[in-house]
């Protein structure tokens, strides 16, 4: 599993994982490769740490990552504040290396 980024529902804002962890985590380094691709190709959304859009943008950015990083599937996880039942964020992730059960 690789984390791509998060989407803040209240602010309609997507934030890349490389912005959150500064490229220090494995996930941050992988997603930083996507940022480099955006720099070379001139794709602003791949190089901007966070930007205002809608939830569909989270799926689109995750799709780009899945293609560039060779993931097999994508997942969106709801994330709640520990003091609230309300979903505040969606975490977007890539899944790969599936194994057949014995």
C-alpha cells in the first residue's frame, strides 16, 4: 500500500503525500517521482503541494500515480477526527503485490 494524498472535505482541498511527509517516507519518495514527472511535463497539479478542487480530483491524481507507479488498484479511505463521527478527510492509496491465497 502506498499513500498518495488526502482530500479535505470541508475545504475541498487535495494535498499530496510528498507535501505531508516531505519525501522522507517510502510513500513520499514514490509520490515524489510523480511530482518529478509533472515538473518535466509541465503539469501543474502534479507539482503543486495542495490545491482546491473536488473529490473527483483525488481520484484523478491517484489514477495518474497508479499508472506511473504500476499499482494494481486504488482505494479511498474515510478518515475521522478522534472526537467526531463526521468524516473529515479521505485518504487516497495505491495497492499492489496482491497474492493468491493458498
